[in-house]
């Protein structure tokens, strides 16, 4: 065992240049390589990719990596290919490849060159790919962003639901599922759907002690946000709005107020969208006003605030969206503006959906309203939602929310006192 440990550290250094594993990476990799199914729940930035990249690089055969977004896959393939002097260590397999390219990928796999094969779930069902993959040596299967399997997650993708039966057709190999989502419901759903109820579960804390959580009543919200951002002049931040129209309007309003801001939503021309995102990443622009289409896979370390102009639809998505602040460990101020009327609008919107979707949506909404209205530590509330206990007095980051630094009881008392005095 100890020899093996030393060996893994050596491989880590050799391929990634890191001298130590982060969190539970080493245990995860050991277990996967010993043939166990493993389930990894780690917040964004925790280092999940390495948990399958390293074992793939040092195992015989090809690891299949299922990932939901082509852009994310391409980034990873480039990164992995950069780790090795050989070409073709990692490939993406999808329908955008022409015949020659597909043949190249197949050849590299047959030669044993390709250690990681990234596929989107909808590609994996293609007869042509299935037939090929059945006949080659597969080391294991990794399912990244595994919460996409669950309707209770923040990014449900129906194509993820049949993964289990597809993998079973390809090979009888260990499976590693990874996600940055940790609500017990989603976790349960993932394990059941993937037939991984016996998997070893590795869960790390989802606490982000450097983020300050705050909820404000949505009154004079335009002015409030302009004021907030002006106080943080030159700092990077994201403002999330529900609708594309609001995104455009508010980005304009910020510009008129001398704030260097740009809009981002899925309705913008692709070129403009990418350009705006790049300007934000390159610090040519301070603030991005966006719908929730913005953010997945964005890794900007110094985002100093995340503001929700409109309240989020679930606590899960709120956690993911605010999680983009303070990646570098520095300040990350998260403010959400709450108006019960907005919640009513969302309820009306859900009323038009099919029953199952509506019920899930309403329950998620209830939980996020609970967050808005609670007088307890917001960090405790979020972590409880993720199945974690948090000590609101001594826990790491205990003072970092409006309710904890300025307890509502005191506020109420002052208000009551004022009323008394006015009488
Ligand atoms: P996740 O998928 O969990 O969000 P990533 O796999 O993208 O996280 O990793 C986040 C960052 O952590 C990356 O920049 C990666 O290079 C770095 N990282 C991962 N493992 C280690 C390690 N053992 N030592 C140092 N940095 C690491
Ligand atoms: Mg990841």
C-alpha cells in the first residue's frame, strides 16, 4: 500500500507538477484503481477532474469521460494533451467530427494511445460509437457533473438518465461519478439512477467561509445596486437577472451611471456573447449583467461580488451562482434582492408546466423562500440544505452573513423601540 502511495504521488508530480494531493483525491484514486465505484461530492474548484484524469493516464486502456458541455470537454482535452508529450492522449468523440477525424480517434484508441475519451451522453448512444467501444479496452467510466442526472438538480439533462444501461452495454468497469451538488435528494437520485448505491462516497465540506451572504428587500433595487457597485469601483462582479430584457436594460443603466458593465444572455449573438465574456475574464470590463446562462465553467478567481437582482429559483442554483465569487479566497459579497411578488410570478410560471416539473419547482422555491425569510445564520441554512451541520457561533465564517453580523432580533428590537418612542 505504502509503495503504491509513493507511486501515486510520483505520478501526480510527473503529470501535473503538484507535490501533494488536494483533499481526498488520493483515496478516491486508490479506490477507483482498486475496482471500486466511487461517488465524489466536492465544491467547484475542489479538484474533481484530477480524480479521474490521473488514474486514466496511468491505467491500461481508455477511460470514458461523460461530460455535458462541448466547451468544457474541449478545454479539458487541450489541458490533458498539454500534460503529455504524446498527441492523442485525450480526445473528444462527437458528431462534429468528420469521417477522417473519427477514424483518427478510433485508431488512437486501438493503439492504446488514448487514455481519456470525452463524450457527451447523447453521442454515447450512437450505434457506431457503441459498437466500437464494446470491442476496445476500457479502464473505467467517469461521469462528470453527475447532478445532470437528477430533476432535483440545477441543471437536469434528460440525456443523462439512461447512462447506466449504455455503460453496461460497453463494459463492466468501475464508475466514478462527480458533482459539485450535494443536496441529499440529488445525491440519492444520482446513486439510484447509476446503480451506485454501494459506491464509496467521498464528500467534502461545501462551506465557503470567505463569502458574505446577505438578503435585502427589493425596494429601489436599481439605485441600491448602483450604489453597491459604486462602492466597489473597479472590482469584478456579476449581477444575475431573470430575463434577457432585464439583463440588457440593467447593463445599460449601469453604463449610464458610469459603471463599466456588459450584458450576457443566451439570446445575444454568439460573437457578442463570447466577446463580452472574454472582456470580463480579461478585466476589460468590471461587471457582467447576466442570466443564469452565464457561469458554468467560468473560472475567474477574483470575482468580488455576486448580486441577484431577481431571487434565484432554488437554493442549489443560488449556491452555484454565488460560488463564483471569491474563488481566490478573498472577499466575496453575495446579495440577493427579495420580493415576495417575484416569487408569486415564478409560481404562476410553474403553473403552466407539467405536474412533476411543477411540484419539484414549487418545492425548490419553498426552500429558497425559507432562506430569504430566515433569521438564522444563512451559512448554517445553506449547509443544512446540503446535509451538513454548521456551528453558527464558532464555525468557519460564522460571522459572514447579515443575520449573524447584525442579528435581526436586535434590528427588530430597535424598530419596536422606535415605534414606542414615536407613540
Ligand atoms: P472542480 O472540477 O472540482 O471544480 P477542477 O478539477 O477544475 O475543480 O480543479 C480546480 C483547480 O484545482 C484546477 O486549477 C486544478 O489544477 C487545481 N488542482 C487540482 N488538484 C490539485 C492538487 N493536487 N494540487 C494543486 N492544485 C490542484
Ligand atoms: Mg469540474
